[in-house]
C-alpha cells in the first residue's frame, strides 16, 4: 500500500489517497484501488482527515441535535411526497381514461 497525493486543478486542493495494487486476472494487468484519506494542508503538508464531502469527521456532530424537530421536518416532507404521489396517480388515471 502507498499514499498518493493528487492535485485537483479545479479547486486547487491536494487530496491524499491510500492506494492498494492488485492483479486483475481477467485483464491480465495490475489495477489499483484508492481510498480517500483526506486533504493535504498546503502550509504544513500534513493530511487532514475528511469524509469526502468537504466535511470534517467529528463525533460531536450529533451532540445537541434536536431529534424531535428533525423527525417533524421529515414527517412533513413525507406527507408532501405522499400528497404529490396521490395527485400524480390521479392524473395518470385521468390520462388513461381519455
């Protein structure tokens, strides 16, 4: 295994990947699997762990979360989707009858 640094020209960020080489018998050549480790800090050169979506990996993200509000928000979204589904089914039925 090796650590590979790859520079993204669009964002200007350098990412660090863990690369694992293996033999592909079907293609008869070596292949590599990469796993994102994190971003490379341009000033210090050290690797800052990330989850791949430009967010820091922290365990404290769920602390202090208001689960009741989150549940109510998801429930409203679900109800809106159900209403939309029902109205679309009615429109499909009307189109079939015409």
